[in-house]
């Protein structure tokens, strides 16, 4: 039984919308990326997904690489979108093998993001002095950042009403006014609850009814610059040699999820990436793990 290219893409978009719940902008991004590939296939008389092979994908990407107006990052995004489509078709049993599996990413994606090890994260989390209101607040902030992958602007912009302790989720206010709901896990939930019960009342002035979640003794909310400086100080206390920033904790969140088997599309949604190629950089851990397994187990490595 054969499946037309158009029908296969319609199935894919229905899956992304119904089962993944992706935003309209993300769906449109997939549509733009894959439509050019479909047009090339149809121009060559290929009508069914069974006609799509590695050569066809390479031909399409090569044509884009040769176009001086198309950036390497865009070509990489095309490949990521095609891979997600092919992965869906294999999973649904429409095709037997993924023709994009052995196609390498453009080199710009080989610059792996800097991230902390799990041991370094533990040291960082234990650095604040939790016996003080500020230290307890900072521990809660770092726990939440590592648990959710928030941007620092999203972290300091959280309001008390954005945290639902009963469901264990937060509502992040992302770029372009796009909100997303992210689970925060048991540890972050417990520290946020403790902060709200103990630390926040001690930091707030009498009569202050600020809706901001993370406050300072001077009144008002914690700033990005203030949190960044605190994070640097805690990195020194924890003995972390890397140049730490809030964004590197975001890298750490995504890297650790991927390394423990998280689905790439789920990580994309949690990070609030409109384009999955932005999330693809975190698969470097899987590549390194595969290399380590090969070296340790292959009979010719030894």
C-alpha cells in the first residue's frame, strides 16, 4: 500500500496539532520548511512517500546550501523538520526506515552549548544559605530555573498567580506574549512552597501586596542583573570553574532532559522554541553517549 506525499504530510500536521498541541506558528514553520521539499519531489514526478530516499533529501538540502541567500542555520532547520516528518512516518508504520537518519547536520550545530554536570548542579543548589530569607529565595529561584528551563526574563517576571502548587506547574510568559505551561517537579515545588511560606513574607515590606513572585528587601521584584550577580557568587561558592549564567542553566535543563531520554518535541515546547532546530543543539549528549558505547563495546576498539 502506498501513501501520497500530500496525505502523509497532512497526517503529520494533524498529529502535531492534535497530539502534540503545537502552536500555530510552529505548525506554519513546519509547513514552510517541508513545502519546498515536497515541491521538489513533485517536480521530479515523485508522488508517494515510498519514493523519498536519502538521495532526494540530500539533493534538496544541497540546492539550498548552494543558494547564497539561504543561511546554514535555515538549511539545518529544513533537515530537522524533514527528520521529524520521517520519524513520524516510521512510527506510524507508513515507511519502514528513516531516509534522513544518516544525514549530518551543517557544522554550525556542532558548537555544543556549555552546561553543568549533574554533580555541579547539586553543588550550585547547595550554595545559598537557606537560613536567611535571601538565601532561601535564591535556592528556590535556582531550583525553579533548573527544573523548568525558563529564560531569566521569564523567571524574574513570574507572578504569584503564575505558580500552581497543587498541579505542580507554572505559567511562563514568553517572547511575543506567548504563554506556556511547564511542569516544575517535586523538588522545585517544595522549595517554592517553602519560599512562599517563610522567605517572601520576611522580604516584603509591611502592607506591600506585590504580585511579583521573587522579591527583594528593597521592595519590588528581583531583576535579571541582580539574579545574574547572585548566580555568579554561588558558582564561586560551589567551586564551579565554568563561566556560569542563567542561560547556561537553561542549556543544562535541556541537556539533562535529552540525556535521560526526553522527547525532542516535548523539550522544544517546554523551552518555548518556535523552531525545533534551536532545540536540536541539545542532542550532542546523545551523540557523545553513542560514541562512548561504541568505544567501550565494539570488538575493534580494544
